[in-house]
C-alpha cells in the first residue's frame, strides 16, 4: 500500500461510524520504502525507511482506556524499537533500547501492549539511532479518541517533517555530522506537512492535529483559511481554548486546533523571507457554519502536583562555543554526557518534584520526559501548560513540576535528535 492509499483509507476510517471494540490490534512493519516526498511531476520517489510500505507510518487510532496491541515486525537490515511518545504507559512498553527493552533485531518481532490513559494527539517513532531512523521516516501518528469526541466535521492529522535531499530527491546520508550536532541539528532542505485527502467544505468545523516529527527543526507555523483556537498541547486539553497567531512547535510537540474553514486551509512555515508552504487542502463546496463557540475538550486525569519533595536543577551545556569536544560528548546535562549507569534522579512513586531546566547554551532545546506529563511553571509561579516536551530557548530557564507516579526507568532528553545523539540525554528512576 503506498502512502497515498493509506492516507485515503485513514481519512475514510476517521469518518466511519464509531464501532466499539475490546482490543485494537495493529501490525507495524518497519521496512525500506519508496516514498514520493517531493512533487511527482519533477522528482523520483525517495528511497527511505517507513512503516507498512510508506512514510509517515499509518495512523494508529484507538479509544482512550482501551487495550491496544501493536506487533512490530522488523524488516530492516538493522535493529529498531518503537517509542510511543507522550503516552503514560507501563515502563516495559516504552520502547527504549536498552533501558526498557532489547533492540528488535532484523527479522525479529516485538509486541507492545498498553491501554492509553489519555485521549489526545500522540505519535510513535523509532527510539534506536533515532536521529537517523526518524529522519528516514520511522514515525507516525497515534491518535487516542475521547469516549465522546468534540463536534467537528473532520478530524485531520498533519505530520510535519523535513528531509535533506540531493538533486535526485534522495536522502543524503550525512547523519550526525559534528557540525550539525554542535549547532541546531540536522535540518532538512525540504519540509512538508503530510495531510489526508479530505473533502472539506467552507463553513465546516475541523479538528486539526499538528505533529512535529522533524528530528531537529522548530516549526514556526502560520495557518490560514481557518478561524479557531488551540484546544490542546502535547495531547493534553487546555482548560480554556486559546487564540493564536504564529504557532511555534518544537520537535515532538503537538498542537490540536478546532477551527471553522473559511477558504483554502494552508499550513506554512514562517521564514525570514516570508512564508514556506507545507501543505494545503482546497475546499470542494460550502455549508452553513456553526454558531456555537469552539468547544473545550474534557481534561485527562493527570495527578495535580502536591508538596514539592525534591528540587533539582538540570543544566544544559555544550554545543558550538560550549567548550565540550568529541563524538557523543558534545552536549551534556550537569557535566555528564550520554546515558550513565546511575539515574539523574530517583523518585519515590507519587512524589512531586520541581525541575529547573537551565539552558546555558547558545541553542534552543526541547526537553522531553518519558512516561509522564509535567506542568510548565509560569514566570509568576502559577501552573502553566501540561506538556511532555518543553522548549527552552537559548540562555533561558524553565521550571517544570511533575508528579512522578509511573514506576520504572524513564529517559529525559533533548528531542532535537541530533543533540540527543550528541550526548544530551539522561534518565530518571521512579521506585
Ligand atoms: Cu519522542 Cu525519547 O522520545
Ligand atoms: Cu537540544
């Protein structure tokens, strides 16, 4: 099945009547694929990696709280593993070699089973040599539906990514060069939003789920042709729908928007020179718009922070001009690069901790904690957004509050995957 067939199937599935099922089962085949990333009129397909014959991988869609089972079959010539980004799942299902599982060897299979506790927009991606495997396309959307989804006409997932392609549209294999690692990461020279073919009408209400699956690029996004509000970040509903102009989406972050269609839906990246188009959907008719306001999504049950039991400082160091050298040692947290035998911190189950994320470097970093969501603390000390990935600009500090209630060994790393490859990663333990 090629990518286009898949997307058509996926959007049709999204519109099909809801059936309830005891267990959702999916098979993900990691394999070499040929994908039409660049326009077909001018370019050949790109030889790359993907799932089930295409890239991004198929949209896995299931219901909040329902058991999900995914059989991963590795048909690559190298190992892999799949991480379910943002899902608060049992540690053994987290997909992180070698912290939580063994590498899935070529021709081997691995079964993941969990019941996603939160409804929202999530994604899955390789967590083995991820700066390279995600850049090649081993990623896809994971959509967890609410028991009662909001009233919209279309539920549209847009996966954003970028590629570094040569004249023939083929991926350059300059992964993890010292220069890319030490700077902003490996940026593509071509970016796009993968959008389904949806028969959109002006006047219709849509839910638009944007997922930044790029390895290193922060997307400043402009959306046009729709009028609406942000209703969720990183899968977690906002308590009040929020207006937006430009949306800044760090690698791995997601944003959900509910909006009414006014004209051609266009997703563009704001650039210094203007605007770089990522994708669009042209309306094919019109209908009367709704008069009721944009709804608020019902919250997921995430524990509220209690008294702070531990205060920790995580200082980001290194990079170009950062005075560290060599290999996977270019970036560090608190002077330590790469995975260490001992965790960065240990928590007793259920304890609240405050982490001060201090960015001493000249580059922004998107810090991701596995297995939990956390609150960003606002400058006035109040609780801000609930996230799983926090973008900390160069030279700035972001406090986060987290209830460490999920037992196991959890990675804490920069989601600029070139920085992760350059050593900006550690882990915490919840006992
Ligand atoms: Cu989205 Cu450690 O990963
Ligand atoms: Cu980083």
